[in-house]
C-alpha cells in the first residue's frame, strides 16, 4: 500500500509528514481526553459509548503515526512518535486538548471535531496518497457514528431543560474560538493541496459550517460570533492544557524508557 | 460514576446474522428509543455480535406470571403426542 504513496524525497518540504502528524495528533489527544471520562461518566452506557469513541480515535492515531514514521524514514515508530515527543512537537488542534469540563463541554468539543473530521476524511478520498486515502476511508465510517452520537447529545442538551441549554450554550461559547484554527490556511496546506495530497484547510469550512448550523438549529442554540484570535496547534503552539495531558499519557515511557507489556 | 440515572429501561434484541431471529441480550437505560439504539450498539455490539438491533421499552413488555406456571405449562407435560416423535422419518429427509 505504501508503494503507491508519493515519494517522500523529491520536493517534499516535510509538509507531508507534518500533515500526517496533524491528523494523528488531533485523534490521539482527543482519544486521550475521552479516556479520562472512564470511571466518571454520568451513566454506564455513556461511559462505554465515550470509551468506544476514544478507542476509535486512538486506532486512527496509531495508523496515521505508523505511516508518518514510515514516511519520515528515520526509524521512529508509532509508539516513539506518540510517547516521546514534547508538547511543542504535537500538531493537534488546540480544541482537542481542551479539558472535558462538564458533560456539555465534552459533547460540544466532540461535535465540533467530529464534523471537521467528517469533512476531512471525505475530502481525503480524493488524495493522491493511497495509504492516507485508505486510512481516511476506514476512519470515515467510525467518525460517522461519532458525529451521530455527539450531535444527538447536543440536540438533547440544547433542546432540553433550562439548565442543560445554559450549559450547552456556555460550552459552545467557550470552545467556539478554537474552531477557527481548523480552516486557517498555511503555506504547507497550500503546498499539499497543489500536490493533490490533502484538501486545503479552508476548503473544509463550508461543509463543516453547514453541518454545525444544522445541529445548532435543532438544538435551539445560536451560532456564536466569530473572534479574530487564531490558535495555532497545527504549528505546535498550544494551550497550557496539552503539557499536563501528555505528562499523564507519556509518564510510563518517560519513566521506564522502552518498557513493553 | 453516578448512580444509575433516572432514565427508563429498554430491553435489547440483537440479530447475530442474516436469517437468524433477534435474541434478547440485555437492557440499557436511555431517555428515548434513539438513545437506546446507540447505547445498545455501544454496549452489546462491541465484538461484532450483530447486524440489527431492536429496542423495546421494558414497561411495554407484558410477561406471564410465574405463579401461573402450573396452569399455563404443566398441562402440556403429558401430551407427548404433540411432539412429532411417532412418525417414521423417510431416509431422504436429512433434518427435521
């Protein structure tokens, strides 16, 4: 399968490797966040539901990181990429690393990321990178269920009681500013779009907005106003939360390097 | 984890493969039928147990009273002629 991928060398500024990390890290970090819910979810059924999503996301991250390591060609495998990089080497959306907060926060964060991943995985079906295309096709099916789960919950919360509506609105207003980063077009994005490897970041915005508007309408929630500030997790500039998340995720490999079980 | 939420109980039935019947596998709590389907998917099909799910509100199931078991089921006990065991099965019939 990897034979079909465009060669890493000629004309690659490292953007391709970096892009694989962006996709992998958003899934990995969000999966780690959802894993924190285990033992704390409001109901046994929700706990299993969120844990299932977490495992799907970590599975996506594994495939992407393994491929990224192969693409890089420096002998780093998925475990080394996941467990031995520092926060500024992570390329996830800053949205993915935001704390779980209350259940409304967890649900809103999930809806916003799920809708983005749906658009992304759809667009990647047209990638010239066959390996990436295959990972996206597998992930697309999982993400369709994630979005169904999270959007149904947002509708229930938004169109629920006065308390649940207020919490959903608060979570939406709190997390909304982090969504701009998804569509922020960098030089590397343009390079990959020109080479036919990835969709341009900005091209995902229309589809994402349509999906989110649909869910918010049903949830009787208003679209929050845009804010000018842009986060840059995809360039390694993160909020203070990522360091703590990685400290917990990586502690075993950091304490006992090379440990296996 | 909080105590079980104040949500109604749904009974879950899963069809393991095409051609088989839906079988009762357990129950989940959910606020409505759509959520019950999602919960059933997450709780009972994690290991590819099924291809179709039915959910039914537990309160919608009408059950026989175990106290009536004697009247309901015991009269059948001595009616062995209702079992098709007195027929000679032709050798051509492989399964019956």
